[in-house]
C-alpha cells in the first residue's frame, strides 16, 4: 500500500515507475474498510470470517471489480 496526497500524485508516480494504477481509495473509505475488517479482531470470541462475509464487506463499501474479488 502506498499513500498519496491526490490522484494526480498517483498518476505521476505510476508514470515515473512505469506501473498501472491499482485500486485508489480516499482516506475516509480506507478507514471504513479497516474498521470493518479489523474492528472485531480483539473480541474474545473472534472467529475468522468466511470468504462470503469478507466479500460482503468489500461490496457494502462499493469495492467491486476484479481487484476486490476474493478467491473462494
């Protein structure tokens, strides 16, 4: 994961390094993803979630497409 100030900075970095941009998230959406993904990890009864439940987190945040598709 790389952090940038703007999408323009992402584009410049990709051009400079000859790479295609991957998924780009704003700070608010990244925070919400982290909160949902890791928010219950310290609960005493924590159990790993299913692939379907993990995929549902992505979908609920509008994170769709091949990059966000989990293998099942």
